C-alpha cells in the first residue's frame, strides 16, 4: 500500500515538472509520445477509482502477481483503446490541460488508495482481488510507465528505488526465474518487458531466459 502511494506520487510529480516541449517527445511505449502516455495514466487513475468502489464477493481469484496477463508480443497500436488514447491525448491540445486532469483524477485515486481497507475484495477484469493486492499490482504499472516517461528525458527524475526493486521481484515471479544479479532493477524491467533489446553480453548472461523474452504485461 505504501509503495503504491510512493510510486504514484513520484510519477505524478515527474509529469507535473515536465516542460511543455517534453509532451511531444517519444516515450518508452512504442508508438506513443509522452502526451499519449500521460493520457493513458489518466485512464489508469480512473480504473483505480472504479475498481476501489467495485466490491466483489467470493474468494480472490488473483493476487498482485497473477493479476498480470502475459503476452509474447508488444501491442501494435491496433487495439481500439490504444488508438483512442492517442486521439484523446491529441484532443487536449495543451500540455497544461493534461497536467491538470492527471493531477485532478490522480490525486483522487491516491486518496482513495490511502483510505481503502486492504482486505476489501474488489472486482476488475472479471477477477476478484483484495484491494491490497490490486494496488500492489499497480506498483509495477506505475514503475514501468515511469521508466517509459523518462526514456528520452534524461533530466527527469526516475521511479523510486523501492518501487523498482519490488517491480523486479514481481516480474521475476511472473517469469519464474531471476534476472542476472549484474542487471540493475531498471535494466531487468526494461529488457524483461521488451522495452529494449538485450545486448549480446546481456543475452549471454540471461541464458535460457533470453529465449523466453519479452514478457509483455497487460
């Protein structure tokens, strides 16, 4: 719960401090500009709010690790929601409007997360999770998208170290294998999720795991 709040606050702060010109720069999400990524974060914040007020009955069917569906190929941009995100981001026109909307909805999502009972069972995507596990899953979401945000913006602060470490743990649990100790947490996440290709030396260190990459999470 604490990591959710810290990761989300750091990501929103990074967006708030971006100069206007940064919104037209590419992000680490293939085919998306920074403005598209920020628009996606607005939608993510709405999803958090919706899920936290959608109580569910029955035993949890997923946890913070099994919440994630794994695909073997990155999105192509043909998905209707992905295409809508790009059009919606362009419709904002001015970066200040995107900043405002993310701050408005994002702050509400942060407050809701701080207030919710972590043991509450909530429903999302046809599954049941505790609120604590749901928010725990989003630590990985925030951390990956923070890395996406700063991919081409070297002067922008990156995600918190604790969020990076926890996200690596989750990715390794999904993979069923550990990344080499020589990999930084950020590199394990970037290579593991296909955000960048491993170098020849990294591929050699990865061994059999290299043939299973990437783990595209959705």
